[in-house]
C-alpha cells in the first residue's frame, strides 16, 4: 500500500477548512459546496478540530439547537486523530476502523497537508486489489 501523501497528491491541493467562529449553518453550506463530509477547523493556521456531518446530526439536529446561531466551535470534534504523510493506507484503514472515524488529517509536524477520507482509502485498496488480480491473471495465462 502507498503512503497517504500519494493520495493527497492526486487532489488539487486545496485544504477545505472553516474557522471555529462561523455558524454551523455556514459550515454546512461549505460541506455542500465542496461535496465533502467533513472539514478541518483551523485557527491561525493551526488545526484545532474537525467539523463533520456527524457532529451536526448528533449535536445540533438531535438536540434541537439552531444551526444559524450555534458556532462550529460549539460542536466540533476537538480530539483530532491525524497521521503523518508517510503513513500507509492500510494503517490508516485500521486506525479509522478502531477509532470509528471517517476522516484523517495528514500533518507533517505542525503543517497541515490535507485530509483523507475513508473513500480515499477504499479507492486505493480497490485499485491495489485490481492490480493484483490483473497480475495474477497475466501470470496464469503465461
């Protein structure tokens, strides 16, 4: 399996993030605009949390709070699990499974490089399996 840095290189390099002081409604609009399920919460270039659809459904919708008045800081996940750029995709899958999370920021020291999702990991694993199958078929036919 490849390191997650290679998965990040396949993207356009944009770091989708929000500030902690914006409304949850504005963050939801950003999620929808970029068709993603989570955003990094950054303050002064520092990663301080994750805002996800799960945060919204469990902390706003189910509690009857108002997404236009609540701030991202009020409901974001502050215990951020991250990985280094050299972490392999299989290790990321195991970490995501054990922590029951779907998004992992990729951080090099204090520099945030991006975020990968379970979809990115699954796509890589599927591509790796398809490559293995093709190699085996080629070996069998030769």
